């Protein structure tokens, strides 16, 4: 029996992911890194050398919002940030 998504978390997450692709405030390389990270979260590639653990759509949406905030407010690219 499948779970029923009464809060439309999957649809909200996919919509937020599409808006990230069209966001012009965020650098292209940062968009690529964010989308790659989210894809890894969806596939369960979050832990090294451990069992796969998929991240829920609600958590992915929360991570996406935080990463969008940081990407739009930092003056540097994610690749250049050390700490």
C-alpha cells in the first residue's frame, strides 16, 4: 500500500526544484552543485560506506530552501568557500 501525500510535498519539492533552474540570482555552477546534491539525496547517496538512506521530499525541500538562500546571499561561489 502506497503512502498518501496529503500535503503535496513531492509536488512542492519538484516545483521548487524547477524554480531553482530558472533563478537568475544564483550562479550556474552553484545551481549545478545544488541539483547534484539533491539528486544524491533522492537516490540515498548521503552516507559514505553505509547503507543507503533516502531523504524525504520534505527534508529535500528544506535543504533546497537553505541552499538557495546561501547561494543568493553569498558573494562567492560554493566552490570557493572553505569555511
